[in-house]
C-alpha cells in the first residue's frame, strides 16, 4: 500500500456562544448546513460538514458554544457535546471576536490547553473594526496566551481571508486517505435538517427566552408524488408559550412554517408540503429522559 499524498482529518470549530462558528462553517462549505441567528446557543448538536479538495479532505465539526451556565439538563448537554468531540480531532479552530475577550473565551482556552491537539486561532468579525491598527496589540496580547499554530483574522460573514484559513488547515492536517466519499456533504439525515430549519425560524422570530424553551421533532418525513411530506412538532414547556408560538388566529405559526418550508425547498431542491403542530411537554429542557427522547443524547 502506497503512502497517502493527500491531507485529511477532523477539524473542530470551537468557541463561546454567538461568536460566529456556524456562519464560518456555512461559508467554508458553501452551503447553509448549520442554522444561525443572533441569539446565543442556537447550535445544539455537533454537525459534520465534509469538504473535499484536490489536495485532500477536511471534515469540519460545528459544535455548540461552550458557556458557563449549567443550571439545567440542556445546558449541561450542550457543554458535554462541545467537549466530547475535542479529543478525537486533528485540529481545533478556536474562534474569537476581534477586540473582545470574555470569561467564556477564557473558559474555552483553558479547556483546549489541556488537550494534545494543535490549535489555530480565527479572529472573527474583523470587518467591524474601524481602526485596523487596534488589531495589532489585541493579536499580540492574545498570542501570548497559547502556542497557536496560526493566528488568522477573518470575517465569516463576508468570507474575508477564508481561502487563507483553508489553505493553512490543509497544511496542518496529517497525510491520510479520504474518510468520506467525495460527494458526501454531512453525516446527518435529511429529517435532522428539516427540524433544524423549523427551529431556526423560531430562534429568529421569537424574543427573549422562548427559543430556549422549544424543541422540534419530525414525526413524519416521506417522499410522495415528487415532493417531501413533512410533519413537525414544536415542543414547548408551558401552555402560554404555545399561544405565543401559534399567535392570533394561527398567523404567527403559519408565517414561521412558510419560511421554514421555503428554506427546506431550497436545501432539499424539491417541493415540500410541511405541517407543524405545537405541543406542551412540561420542563422538557430540565428532564434528562425527555431530552433523550427528543434526540439530545450522547
């Protein structure tokens, strides 16, 4: 057997909540694989995104934001999910926000310093920095905190400097055979993304804590007469939350489902018939057994 001439490996994208990890992986893949919003803790699952080049293959792992809260079963699950993938990857991309450093950034750094995995620092949102000369002391200070293999300023939103990031990622990865077929994009099934697209609309449309008290379950996913027929259930914790999701005369739920259906049709490249219901499951986010039934299991 000949020695591999291509680079291949797993790359985990880590950082505190709402720092731009999901936007970054979507940009790198050229597909909206991970849902996004301006609210923290939008990502709840580790998602593999596979990108194949002439020079090799990168398997990106998008992870939930690592945070300080551990007051319920959901928060503990999110932290466990983020941490569980880190020991089994070939490279970490630690994403921080330009000119900001928080206690949660420090928590992530402390955790990854305990691992024997090379770390690349991606300084995101540099497009928001008006005075670029202020970046230099920030980069100098942050570089003293860890022996990063590379520090790369980027803008995930605008796609700035991502080619340079990808080039360096490939160079750091070991020589190895491709792990997945060249045309495979992810390890998740289609019904997973259907649920995520419904949850994305909830996260974007409803204020305050309501998105964190909801989960989505796909009860039916079938192909029928050239289109997908999908039935989804939105689980909430209180009857009052159900009323807010549905809205007056069901208008809020209808508008949300319409946008979710459009996103599905674009993603699946086929017509979609979507029906959505809202049901109450009391305190599901604090109940470990309920979490596992809804797919939040290790």
